[in-house]
C-alpha cells in the first residue's frame, strides 16, 4: 500500500510554550501568563500558545493515517531544538516532504521512519517535531496497511514479545500541585504528581524547606484519601535543576538533601527528576553520577532521574551507559522519529537503567495515543499521562487507549475469550 497524497495542517497543542530560562530567572506569574520579557531565542513572550502541525497521509485505499508534529513546553532549553511554529514549517513541509512521501510504500515502518529521521535538507536535519509527527503518521499507515495495532507493528518489526499488560501511568499536576493530587488518587494513578518545582522562592524554598513540606503533605494526603485500600503510588517530582542551584551544585550537599526527602516519603518510593542542571551534557553526566554515588552509599530511599541535556537517542545511550542515574526520561518529542523512542527504552532496559517514557504536556491526543503503543511494545518503567496539564483529560486519552489496546491484545492471544 502506498501514499497517494500528504497534507499538513497547522493546529494547537494541548498546553503552551514556556521560556524556561526566564522562569528560572524569577519571572512572576500574572494570571496565567508571566511578567517580563522572554530571554530564549524565538520566544515572543515567556508563555505563548502551543502549536502543532497535523500530518495526514492519504493511502491508495482511501484510508487516512495521522500524526502530529509537536514540541516540548520548554523548547529551546538545555540543548533542545528551537521553538516550533506552524506558520514557519507548514510551507517547508509542503515543499520538501510532500514529494518524498507521495508514492512511498508504507508497510515497513522502520525503514520509512529511519529514512525520514535521517533526512538533511538545505544542510540541516529536520526539526525534531517534524520527524516526530511524520513518523507517527508512518506508523499509523503501516498499521492500517497490515490491519493490526500500532504496537503489533513494532513488536513484529523488532521481534519483541506482545505483552498484554498495561504500563504504569505517571500523572502530572502542573501548578495545581495540591488539587491535582486528589484527582490522581481518586483515579489511582500509578505514579504522581510531577509537581512542577521550577522556581526556588515559591516552590522549593531557599534551603529546600518548601519541597520537604510538600512531600510530607503528599504522604499524608495519599494516606488519608486511600484509607481502606492498598493504594501505594510511586512519588515522582521534577525540580528542573533548582536543587543544584540552592546547594551551589555540590553533589554531596544535593544528595544529602535528597536523602532527607526520601526519609520524609517513607514507604512511598520517591524519584527526583533533574536535581541539577550542569549546563552541558558531559558536565550533567558527571554531576548526576556524583549525586547517585553519594545516594547509593547512603542507602537512601530515592532515585534520581536524568532529564536536562538528555534529549536525543544517543544522549539516552550515553546517560544509561554512564550509570549516572537510576532512571532516564525519554522525552518523546525530543528524539525525533518515534522509532528512536523504542530504541531508547530497549537500550535502558538492557543496561539495567529504568526507562521513563515521558514527553510533554504540550503534545496532542494523536501523539499521546501513539506513545501508548510505543510503551506497550518497548515496556518502559512508566509512561507520562499526556497531553495537557489538567490530568483528567490526559488520563482519559492515554489510559483509555491503553485499556482498549490491552483488551484487544488479550483477545488475540486467547480468541476463545473474545
């Protein structure tokens, strides 16, 4: 089956583009926006509407395969590609990609995805958001052509076992780090709350006291709301390098503080994502390694998660091989083509480093549903609930896609139960 035509349509993603550096520098909230001027190249404001480009591949049998080009909330930060604007990239895609896609045989996803991922046009690789969205559509096209689920396409091409079991889901709260926790507990999210600890005065505290208070509140709130059942979620909090900032990037002081957080978490396993931002990949690996070494020596009830400066597939390989952290976030839009997400998860699993298949609140329903199929095939430790910051919407999109897919996989393994 071949592609008859390709269409590219600008649209909205489920959240916003935020200038991370301006926020770290102390930009204050003004309602839902931020006060002050943007400092990261490409931004017109510290917070601006998220955008996407929908890719629609018309196949020669009349079916339409879908994918959405989307970029992370904090675009342009920590080595990531610059801001993704639909009005800038739709004409580019129409000019350069439509002729390449038209006539392509869609049955081999891996071949097509690697081709798109490796394209160089005018001396530059495609923006990661473009590779992300086009590869989603190619995976959907392969599933349509082969009349199977997208996760089955991946399992067949990678020779992976089909596991008809859900992957644990990780809810993100955004700034509603109290009210959203109640929602997550009521819906029994496997991991929570993310927390968005992205500035020091209001969220972390000059000596980390605000975060200690928050973790203590989390433990007691979960215990209160889950009385009478055995619900015990993992805790996972993203601190965006702010812990390193208050302890002058000293790995021993950072680790000792994180160990205190682990003690407060008690029986609930705790992950801290991005405890430090060392300003570059090599320095980040070294800094995280020092923190992990100290935590392991203390026997602390806490794991650290790599995020900043771990963007591409090769970055994930390098962080996992260095054993500098307990878990790596695989931030799906930053890896370009979605086959890189599968490769990254499988590499982490082989190296004994936990894989967190993440992404961003700034994705779409199409990209989030595609990511469910990547996770069901590659089997990361957890998957981010997305898109959006409202939790309920993302939980519906991701959770229901996963439950539907698992039910179908079980029926195919045991047709007598269908």
